[in-house]
C-alpha cells in the first residue's frame, strides 16, 4: 500500500511536469502593469501620503483581482488585509480563503486579535488563520470556543475540525469539541456534534449520547449522524432507546441509520426486531433501505430476512434489503432453495440470486511495462487515456519503486507551483 501511494504521487508529479498541449491559451495580463493598475485604489501614494478613496471602489478592485493568477495577486491581497475599511478586509479575507494563501494567516490573526466587533469579519479572519500551520494556533482557537458570540463559538468548532493539527495536539482539539457539547446554544451544540463526527472514531461517543434527548430536533439529528460516523458499540443502547421512544420522521431516520452503522451481531438481531415492528414514523421500506446499507452485516441478519420472505407485508422490503446486502445474502438464499420454497417465492429468490451475479467483464490487456529507469516511458504510461490502465501503471510503478520516483515527487512538491489563473481571461495575441 505505501508503494501504491508513492506511485500515485508519482502519477501526479509526472503528469504535472508534462508540457502543456500545443496551442493551449495562457491567461496572463496583456501588459506588465495591468495588475498594478487594477489594484491602484488599494495602494498608498509613493510618498506615503494618505488619500481618500471610497470603500466601494476598493472592494471593486479586490474583486477585479480575481481574474489573475494567485502568485501575481497574493502580495496585494495580503496588503489589503491591513486596510482601514472592514469591507475591504472582508473581501480580501474571502479571496485569501478561496485561494488558500497561507501568507494571509498572519495579518488575519491581527484582525482576529484586534478590537473589531464585526462578527462576520472575525469569522472570516478565523477561517484564514486556520490556513497557517503555526503550533500556537491552539490557544487562539480554545479562546474562540469561549467567545461570547454563539456564531463565533460555532465557527471556531467547525474551523477546529477542518484544520490540520500536529499529532500531539489532536487530543486537545477533540477535548475542546467535546466540551462544546454542553454549550447553552443549540447552534454550538449542533456544530460540536457535527465536528466530533468529522473527527472520526475516538473519545466522545458517550458524551454525544446525552444529546439524543436534546430539546432541539436539529441537535438530535446531528448527534445521530455523528454517532453513525463514530460507530462506537457503546452508543448502541442509547440509540435503540431513542428509536423506541420515537421522534420526528427525519430525526428517527437518522437514529436508525446511526444504529445500523454500529457493528456487532446484537445490532443485527435488534434490526430484525425493528423490521418486524417499526418504530413510530418509520416503515418497513425505511428499515429495508437502512439495513441494505449496513456497513458490516452478519449472516444472522440475512438469514432473518430470508425467514421473513413468507410474510406478505414483509416480502417486498425483505427482498430489497437482501439485494442491498449483496454477497452476504447469497448463502442464506441458497440454503432456503435447498430446503425448498413455494414456486412463486422460489422464482423471487432465483431472480434475486441472478441480480447478485455480476456480469462478466473483459480482461484488461496490459502492455509490457517500461524499464525502471525509463522515466519518459513511465510518464506516458501514467498518462494513458484509459483510467484503468493508469491505475495499473501506478500500481506497477509502486511495486518496482525505482529510486528516482521519491526524488521526483519531493523535488516537484518543493518547487514553486507555476502561476495559474483563478478565472480565465482573454489570451495574449
């Protein structure tokens, strides 16, 4: 697997290093001073003399820079973050975030730590601060979680989980998100539940289960979705109780999907009981849809569904669920055929087994691979028009792992990226 990842990286490296197709338009300024003239309202006079320019004109200048390549406009956007007009800074922050300009993180931090009361501007600054990789971001975000404004706290949680953190700070990040599950604002509780699910398996599932009875139905739904991502078996009893208590339809569906995502044979048996007697606001079809998407169904689940094929109200949903289970259902269906089925039911089972059979696919013919040191030939193989052949070439290259591959990838990643336009403009004559 590591070799395959290296090969895929090499695929991107060699593809990026390939020359542009002949006649490909280059979207560059028509004259050297074009970008400077567009950004003229944002720049001070040569002698440092102040001048009064309407905020709307400055905002228009920032928006006009959107058509130019990032390397040409990044310094101008960084400089615009120190503008006195909050509208200009907000527009520049949005451009920095869209282009992922790391150099904007430092001036964005100055905006965040300043005495600005505009929540929209502070939220935009917080998002841009997350682009930087400074290890001292953690105290800043922990302070943001305690902000008096609930929108700031919610955005801090969302930014928390989306940012990249050093490994030794992961526990602190998760602990900060778990603490917000008890926030007095439902907006923040929703963000915390969603964020904890996005962090993936780990601590927090038991703390989440307390929100299954939250007064806000949106919080309950987001909590169930998060538990479905965590797949912690310890949450299964709380999810089952919430299902049996009943809820609004969209919330109950989330409860059911989360419960079906939890692994374990006990969950299989409970799903069969729920299939027999669906909770309030849920039906057999909904149960069948959720069972069909169960990540790791056991044989007992398929056998239980096959046993219910003789019940008229359950036959259609049970067949749909068995079709979704795929190969897991095949042994149970074969065993039912061996025991004997009524002709109409036997026909249904035959159709289902036929649907589970995948059509034969033609074998992909692979040409002989190039020699390990022939980089140009490997570049051509990795650029094959057929995606399947490209993946096979990447796998073959990963298995061989020539010495030049790692060096090529490292050199390409460390080299400055070519200037690419953010949006197309007219091509030079």
